[in-house]
C-alpha cells in the first residue's frame, strides 16, 4: 500500500471517530491495568460487568491487595481463566504497593515485570493511561492491518513493527483504538461489513462483501 492511501485511511478513521478510546471502564491507571489484565481471552463487556462491582469495592492497589486472592476471585469468577487472573492481579497489587507506592509505573520494563502483564498489556496501559504512541496488536488489529494491507505481517510482532514504521506521527496515539474498533464492529472476523465500511474504496482486501 502506498503512503498516500495509508494517510487517507487513517484520516478517514480519525474523521469518523476523533477521540477514540477503550471500551473497558476504568477511573485510574491502576483500574485500567487490572481491567486489561482481566480481558485476556474475554470480552470488554464481560470484564466491565465484573469490574463494576470489583472497582467500587477495591478501587486502589492497597484495597485490592486487602481483598486477598479469594476475595478477588469472588468478583471475577464470571470471567474466563479467573483463577490465574486473580492470582496475577493480587501479586501485581503487592508489587505496586511495595515498590511503587500503589501507583502504576510509567515504564515498559516495570510494567512487563508485573505478573500476567506482557508486551500487549503494557502497550495498552502506556498508550491509554499515559498517552504513549504505542500500538498493542490484538486479533482485531492484526486482521484489519492484513486485510486492508495497511501494515501486513505474519504475526503480531511483525504487524506492530510495521505499524510503528508506517503510521505517521499524528495518528500514532490513536491508531490502536481506531483499528480495534474497526475490527470489532465493521471489519469483523467471519464476514466483514464492507458495504458499510468508511474505507471500502481504499482497502485492498480482495474478497470484499456487499454487506
Ligand atoms: S472494506 Fe471490508 S475488508 Fe476492507 S476494511 Fe472495510 S470491512 Fe474490512
């Protein structure tokens, strides 16, 4: 895909949604971190349902630590993999309290050292809580980047590196959310809704649908 077309795609996604953000509900970097940690292999809707009760009961690392692993489990047992997620959330709270005064560190290295936090979660937190131009490639971003040919790659790391390289600076902070939302609602996995897609004329996918 050439540079001009890429610019047009990103401009159009921006016009369509000038202030994109995550659909996870949170009120602090700490709550975002926990919500992202809980969201692995789960939907944002399912995570929000659980955190609407969990966060009022334990809004900070200190209060969540006080719940204990079993206490956290009670609130998140509707979410897949809740046993290991509760363990990770508890251990993460312990480290935050003991090493960072209960705050979320604004550092990739420190975030990736937390239990259950990998590159993707760190990218989401750095981008969404702290405004870093990081791009967390999930299944939606991977699919949209490949179908459109915006940033094709064989795996999520390749797509991430390609996006970092080709996305102009002015779009870098928001591109992650535009592509997720586009993949979640329009360029869906089974049958993309090309007929109602705002970038249909620019997308280079060969098997477009008329829906
Ligand atoms: S035209 Fe179709 S394949 Fe291309 S981005 Fe839109 S929905 Fe996805």
